């Protein structure tokens, strides 16, 4: 046993304790409390007087199940994730493939330019995107009119609200995954391509049989991070549409914010937050399972 | 030759993509310099007829912009310094110091990364309220002072420090803190710059948590103030654009200055999994 050789107090403790304590206090403890809260009727009255707090078992979850607004928010969130996620990953991959083509002059400068939206504040860029989408003065409708289409009230129409927000999200975020893909692509050894070319593989065959398999770990990482990020979508609908029109862009995180911090139904909002957690667990679990199955076959 | 032509075509495609990406940002700047109501002109025009800084003046003098700017700077700087300190200490310990249950604890930390912050947000708010920290700078900073992501990044990097170097210092009689200060910190410089940049930009652009914690206009950060302004002055397109430029510009400048560290760190962090 090595234990007796250690000094009475391990100096490592002084190094890890502050960070662990902070994470325990400001993350683990609140998360556990959130779980507890979701089984209570904590509301604005309990906020003033804790004696009013009642333990109500699964009532919040039962209400959640029957609340049409939750169904709506869930549908919108899944739409944003299942359409927006793959779209965003595809754009990132396309841009990364372009950026890593041999002989592209000034690749580093282009890469920085494409990454720029990632470091902007969403609230700030929402200002200009709201203007771009403006039914009367917006550049987008102007472009549409120019090509012979009818003007569209992008953010005011329940059918186009979500696609409009999706487009903004793809523009804002694709640079992030692009940089990760670029690193993944650059780590593929050139000799693999040379060998494939010697075997007579064309550009598409090379992509299919060298690039994609070698990129699989990067792709898996990007897919998980993108999925988790998309399921938590909040700021985009909050600043662009406040969840409207007619709840067409209401998401789970936005509904949770409203119930919790606007109406102070903290118990119910906690149940919503846990539903979001469950969604993330199911999503990441499903993805891992698909990848394993794909690797086996 | 066709090789030259292909290269031209490729450059053209890339230039168009970059143009499309930068267009909203360029237009933000352009509209912010237009005279009042010029943004409502039909057809819309790309450049201001007579560029003016009047909206920036309005923001500066009437709408308390310097205050929000100072708030944002203060909060982002404090979060960066504190989180860097705690994450570096923790990350280094997880990489190089021995203690009971180190690997198990680290795996547990990593597993918490799938828990969305929203789950803890409501109780955290109640907790801060209990301690009188709602609507204070401390309330905004506290939850961001240590992060699993930061610890993870430092650990990955610190693992590459050779043990022999640390042992040599120990044999010379240096204490663990002394080793940390004079051996580990200088070696970790690149990752420290990267992580500092991450947390500065993350804190600068953070919206949800400051929105929840800060209720008093005097303490608003730029994004929260801008969202608030958007409620009152949505029709003043040119003014709002100026506000958006002021919110965006510092982050973009910081990024452009240190982008090499940012992009390289992002890539290694992701690939080392």
C-alpha cells in the first residue's frame, strides 16, 4: 500500500477542492434541487411564504403530459433539432471540405471570415436579421420581389417563423462545427488518398471510402454537441419572435423560462427542465446506439 | 490550364460564401450610420447616403451605453480571471497529482456535461435570492467560476507535461504550489490564452443567465440592455443597429486579435475527446 507514504493532507486537495466545491454548490446541488422542485407546487405564493409549499408527486408531470402548449413546444423543438441540426452539420461539412481543398489561396483568412458570426452576440445579430426579414423594408423580400415572388411576412407567419429562425441559427453557428471538421479533415493522412488514387478511386469514391470513415469520430462528436445545443434553443426565438406567431416558434427552453421566471411557477418549470434533460438523454443515447450499430455492420 | 480554371472557380465559390456570411454584419454597420428613417427607404440601399454618427451619440448620451459597456467588460473580465484560476488548478490536479478516486471523479464530472443548465437554473435563482445575490454582479459571476469544460481542456493539455520535469522540481525541494507557479503555468500558456478567450467571449455574449439574475437597468450587460431596448425602440432601426454594432464589435476585435489561439484550441479540444 502506498497510502502511508502520503503526507497527512494530500496537497492535491488544495488544487481540486475549489473547483469541485464551486461545481457542487452551483451546479450539482441546484440540479438535485431542481429534481426535488419538480415534485412540488412551488409558485409565487411559496416564493413569499415557504409554508405554502406542497409535495404533489407526479402532478406536474401529469399536467405537462396534458398541456397542449407543451406538445406544441416539444414539436417545435424537435423540428428545430431534426431539421436544423442536420442542415447545420451539412453546411459546416461543406464549408470545411471547401476550406481544405489543396491550393485554395488565403484559406486561413476565409476560415476566419466564415467563423465570425460564431463570436457575435445573438441579441445583436437578431437586430439585423429582424430587419432582413422585415415584410416591407427587408432585403429578403426585396430579393423575392426582384425574382418575381410575392412578399412574405417571414416572422409574422406561422408557416415561415420556424424556418426563418432556423436559417439565422445555421448562419450563426455553422462556423463552429466547420473549424472542428477542418481539424478532422487535416488529420487524415495524405497517403490514404494517394493509395486510393493509385487504386483508381475518383474524387467521389475517395470521399466515400477514405474521408467519411476517417471522419467518423469527428462527425459523432459534432453530431452530439449539435444535438444538445439545438434541443436547448432559447435565445433565437426569444429575441426574434417571443415564441410567436401563434406559438409557432415556442420551444421547450423558452416555455420553461416563461413558466418559471415570468409566471414564477417554479415547480412546473422544473418539470419542463427535466423533460428537456430526458430529451437530451434519449437523443444522445439514440445517436450512440445508431453509431454502434453502424460500426458493427 | 484547367487546373488554374478550377482554382479560380473554387476561389469564387469561397468568396461568395464569405460574402454571404459577412453580409448581415456589414449591413448592420452600414445601417447604423444612416440618417433616421433611411433604413425604411424603398428600395433599400446598401450604403448610407450621408454617413452620420448621431445614433452612437444618442446611445452614448441618452441611453446609458457606457454603463452597459462597463458592466459587460467588468463581468466578462471577472469571470475570465476567476474561472481560469479555478479550472487551471483543478485541471492540473486531475492530470498530474495523485489523489484517491481521481479517475472516477473525473468521469463523473464529464458525465454531468449532458445535464442542461436549465435544470439547475430555477433552484440556483432561489439560492441566490436567499443569499441576497439576485441583481448583483456576484450573482452573474458565481455559477461560471468553474466549469467541467475548462477543467477538461486544462487536463488534456497538462497531461503532456513530462513527469520527470515535475519530479526534478520536487527533488530540488520545491513545494507543489511553487511547482505549479513556476513550472506548470508557464508551460500551459497556450491553453490558458485559449481558455481565457473562450470564457471572455462566452461571458460577453451570455444572455439567459444575466437576463434572469439582473433586474435593475443599472446593472444590465450589453446583450440584456439591447434586448430591452429592442422592446422600446424596435422602430428606430438605425439606432438599434448602432447598439448591435457596439455589442458585437468588442467581441469581434478580441477574436480577430487572438483568433489563432481560439481556433487551434477549439480544434484540439474537440479532437482529443
